[in-house]
């Protein structure tokens, strides 16, 4: 397991209303002024649990964190 710096978006996703957690090298990272640094962690779950101390509703980015984060309840799409 490699360590990485994680960031959480300050703006919730328009569809899911969740704040997305990213790794620092994600190509989908929002601009720096819309990010809060979560810290340096060795696992996605550790990072997401700490991100939830910042925002209650957090999900892992589907691009950089894929399926490795715990699933969170999703808003149903109509
Ligand atoms: Zn990402």
C-alpha cells in the first residue's frame, strides 16, 4: 500500500450531493481553491473516514479511488 495525499472537494457533486475525495494525482481534481487537504494516508478508507470529519457526505472519486472505498448511499437517479 502506497501513501498518498488526499483532498476533498469543497463543492458537493451536483448529482450526488456528495463531496468527492481525490488523490493528489487525480486528473479530475477541482481547482486548488475548491479543495481542502485531508492529509497523507496509506489507505483509501482511512482517508475517507478523515474526510468525513470535514464533510459528513463524502464519496471516493470514481476515477482515482475506484471501487476501493466503502460504498455510500447514493441518490437515486430518475
Ligand atoms: Zn479523483
